[in-house]
């Protein structure tokens, strides 16, 4: 998979606190943040590179699932901090 233009492809990392509501399991970090790994960056992105770990707000970007793994496509303005 490859990000294009000014987009960043992230893999949402598992292991954060969650809250179960009915049959849904939602992240419940008190700060509203999720940790993710940068998989690919578009040609116009300079702030991060593949392999970086970052924090994003819960629900940032567009999420999709491939082979059971959660991914997000975000813009650089949706990344809170690079670890």
C-alpha cells in the first residue's frame, strides 16, 4: 500500500485501553489519543517518514481494515506528535 500526494498511511497499534459498548469495542484513552505506525507517506509530506510512531486523535482521518489490521489515512495536520 502506498500513500499519495499529501496523505499519510498509518497502522493503528493495538494495546491501548478500550471500553466495550454492546458488541463494539472503542478506544478509551483519557487523552483521546491513539498510537500508530507510519506505513507510507505521500510525495508532498516532509514531517514524518515510514517507520515513525505517532499519536493521533481518536477518529482522525479515514479508517479501513485490510487483512484484519486497522489502517488510517490522515493529513500531517492530524498528527499530534512524532515519537
